[in-house]
C-alpha cells in the first residue's frame, strides 16, 4: 500500500447520519469511522431547500449535536468537520440560508434536482436541453467560491431511471458509466476545471458510485483542480468504501498535492 493511500484511507469527507437520510445515529457513525481507522472526517447531512431529508428545520439541533460529536471525536484522535451537502439554484446561489453557510465547516454542492427555467417543464424540454441544464448547474457550483467540493459530479445522475429500466443500484451505475461519456464530454470538463480551479472548488472522488472516470480526473488535475475523497456512506458499513478510489489513486499516480488543503495530507 502506498504511503499516500495509507493516509487517504483514513479520511472520509462525505458522510450522512439519521439527521438526514443516513442510517446511523451520530455516535454510531463516529464508532463506525473509528472501527475502520479514520482520522479526519466530515459529517455532511443534507441541508437543501426542498430536499425531502433536509436538516434545515433542525439546524440548531444539528450544530449542537455535531459540536458534541466533534469533542468526542477529538478525544478519540479523530478530527471531525461539521459539514453539509446542498445544491445550487437556477441563479447559482446555494440552496441554504447564509447562517448555515457561515457555520458549516465544509460545503459539498451536488446535483439532486435539475433546476429548469420558469418556462420549462420536464415534459416540454428535450433530453438534450435537460443535460445542458445539468451541465450549467455543475458549472454554477464550480463558480461558487463558498463551495468546498462538488459532490458526485458524474455519479448518482438525476434522471428517470425507471424509464431506462434500471431498477437496481448496480444497473443504474452501469448505465451511468455509458451515459456520462455522451453528456459530460472531456472538452466540457476543461471548462469545469478552469472554473473550479479559479474559485478554489474541489471535485470529489466518490466511493459509492465509483466515479468520476479516470480520464476526467486527469483533465481536472491538468486544469489545477484539487480533489476530495468521500464515500457518501448512508449505511454504516459503507464508511470509507473506497475500492475504486484506491485503484484510481494508483493508476493515475496521484500525489498529496492533488488533494485540497482541508484533506490535510
Ligand atoms: Zn448527494
Ligand atoms: Zn451525500
């Protein structure tokens, strides 16, 4: 195991608890992190307007609980960042109030819903326009200096999987690998790289969806974008679920300085 991987596998900056749609209580998550040897983590529950599992209504309780968890983690030699996962709206603003954004120690922006324009509806637009809106949304996240990380940039695509007859997690991921080649070309990633690098926005290596593609990481790296690492565990046994990322780090000969400062390598 490379020295870099030994350090990277002790980090996970995308974790959910029962506060949003994760399965474990905060203390159970901390225990699971300790069990797999994590040293630096971020709890990033959903805080996003209109998200069905948003913690926004319980924000104060979340912060209070996470501060206690942070203190407990510290006693166990684990640094814990109090984070959120949110999204961007049609104007490029984050879908969370400013007091949340100020208090959050790590902000992941992901696409959980594609924002259409007022004159558009899912049935009135073509697939082509839909994916164009999707790309615009990612570029807006990359242009937002408050964002620390773009989450699952080409994993967990928001689309009508039922229509595509992808009824299992594996089928969706398999189909996704094909789809992204068309909808997110490498030429477009150059623009993402330019924008993200300019604004200090990192891109996540996402454990559970096993994305992005190696060639995408190369384009981002060449454009000066820094990387983050996260499993996006909702279940406790998925904490630091990193088979794909371990292979990717080796294949691309990634270095410590390819990762964002908060990764703390
Ligand atoms: Zn997400
Ligand atoms: Zn997530």
